[in-house]
């Protein structure tokens, strides 16, 4: 028994001395390999880096399973096939929200001065008004005095003749300008002041116009009311443009871009869809709902849509072969960061807001131009939803169909398809219905299922340059150094050779 324990102790010491380094090396190299795998493989030389990636067939050590069935059995099992295609792909992001008044087209008409409502040409909510049309007539002693001063100043200027001194001229003009300035301070426009200046006598009642054409949403005063300076009297909105305020999930943000087209429906018009353009994506996520407000500009020239309507919307994000969001209509063009409808072919400024136009790349779109549309495989053909999927290729003749499993690198799901990064070609025929049946039939026959093949069966590589490899040199050197040292110290291994170990003989036991 003692000898047995001694033998075990010797075995442990042997393992400790000789296997520790190998174990550490194995773990580190294994972790490094897996880490590299998770990012898509590794190319160690420039020649290899320049070489095209190997096909994503089953790996070099694992043969892809094959299954051959008579065509009648394939039909009975309901197995259907489809083609891998290359076509434009649009990812749909669904959101809900509500129509609102465009804040930039909303006007509050307030009293310029203290006064009394003498007349009210517009007194009904919902009435349509044009820019410059009179909303209310206000009696104001203050305005009356200001108008009198303006007319007196004008009369003083008119009374000047050739014999008037320079001092008299300056004084008369200063009086006239003072009258104008007082009216400006009371809120009158230059056109309104010019009109008062042309009047023959001072007015007691002043008409207050709407600065903007639109719909009267609120009437807050009635004839005979006394109003104070700054008191709100009307709210007028131009409803020919509306805002659709949507709520997007945090997880959908990567698909949303400024300027994207949004299609939406409202309950008032079942079966009919309207469109708008994303004009603002809120830069902060709501902590409670984990959502982000998205604002959409909606053209409503026919005034069919009303603020307050509930809408179900779908943002359309077109993606390229790399899965990046693109905007072909903006490609190579310049867009206003405030008005997505303002698009120019060269760098310039927006005519509406004066801001410098930005390129599509500045707005977050992929810079890829004239790239091929993405490679798409029907979603029903893919067994897993991870980055690496399993599909079965089908090759049929007049009598039978052969299914062969293949692992492919997948991009995001876009509608009814997955983007394919590698592993399939255009025109490949794959099983789109009954994929599980094919896989389970393989297992029933004792063949390896594609679902159970090791992950390493998918060779993936990514290219690194020599500078990166040089940067990794100290890491390799450290590995090798570690294996030559005691694992717990930095001192060199003792010169004493490691004791050899043998299995204890039965005789000794
Ligand atoms: Zn603009």
C-alpha cells in the first residue's frame, strides 16, 4: 500500500512538472484558437490572407452527411426545395405611434398690447385661414397713441421746406422714426407700419392678422373680451405637413437611419397606406420603456390625416451584401440634416434652414456604391438562427433526390430570407420545407446530423496583415517562455532532470 501511494505521488509529481506547461500551453492555445474562431478564423501568412476563403462545407475532418431518397418519398414527406437568389433585401422595422401637428408649422397669435376685442372675423375652431387674413380687431389706446405719434412725425417731415435747418430736419426724421420704432415694439410688421403711415387719421381699432395659412385649432377670446399684452388669442396650424411620432425598440436602432422611408396605416383608411420620411431619431433611450422616439415627416396636402390619429408604421431599411444599411436614392448625394426632403447633387446649404448639407455616409449609410445585392436563402431552409446555419442542398434526377448538408455563414434575417455571407452560391437548390425531416432521417439511419457536427467543421478565416502578426509575436514568445519555466515562479527550471516515472509493477503491489 505504501508503495502504491509512493507511486501515485511520483505520478502526480511527474504530471505537475511535465504536464503543467503542456496543459497551460494547451489551454492558452485552445482559448486563443477559439477566440480567433469566434471572430472568424485566422490567416497566418500574406499568401493565405490573399487566398479566397475555403468553402463552408463540412470541415476537413468531417464529411458532410448525404441522404438519398426516392422522389416519391420526398413528395410524400412534403419536402420542398427553393433557390438561393441574389436580390435587393429590405428589412422591415415595425413601430406604432401617433400623428401630431408639425411644431414648426404651429402659430400662437397673441395680443400685441392691452386692449379690447372689438370684432372677430374668425371665431370658429377648424376654420381655414390664409396668411395675412385678419383674425381679430382690437381696440387699443396704446396703439392709438403710437399711431398718432407716427402720423405727427410724418407730418413734421412733410412740413420741412428748403429753408429748414439741418437741426430741424434731423429732429423731424427722428420723430418719425421714433413713431415707427414704437409700433415695431408693439409687434407690428413693416408692412403694417407702412399701412398705418399711409392712413389719413389715427386708427382706434387694429386688425391682427395670421402670419401663416392653416387651420384654426383654438379660439381663446370672444368679442368684448379685454386682453393683456402677450395673452394668447388663437392657435393656427398648417396641417399640410404633419409629424408622426413613433416608438422604436432599442434593438431596432441599428436598422433605422435619418431619411428612411416609413410606410404607415391609420384606422380611418383601412387597406390604404401612407408614407413619410424619418426626420429625427431621439439620441436618448427611454430608461423605463427601453424605446426611442422616432419622428417622421408626413406630407398631408389633401388634409386627409388628422393629428391624434393612431398609426402602425413600418420603416424600410435596405441592406447590402454585407448586411449594412444603404440608401440608393441618397448614394453620392447631399442631404439637409433637418429636412430629409432637401437633397442635392453637390455640397451646398439648405434653402429652408441654411444648414450645410451632409453626405449619405455622414448620416450613417453604408458608403458601398454599385455593390451586388445580397445573397439570400429562404428562412425556412435554415435550421439554426445563429450566425452559422445549417442547410441541406438538394440534387434531384428523374428517380431520386440526394440531400447533402452544409453549414453556411449567415447574416441577419431580412424578411423571409437570411443573408448568406458564405457557403452558398446563386442558384443552389436547398430544402426550404421539411429540413428537419431530412436531418432526422439522417439520424434514424445512423448518419451524423448536421446539427451535431463540431463547430470546427465551419472553417472561417479573417485576414490580418503582417503588422498584426508582428504585434502578436510577444504573445507567442511569452507562451513558449512559460512552458520552459516553473508555472508558479519566473525562475528558470532547475537543471535537475525530471524524475522518470514508471507504472508500478504488479509484483510490487
Ligand atoms: Zn434644412
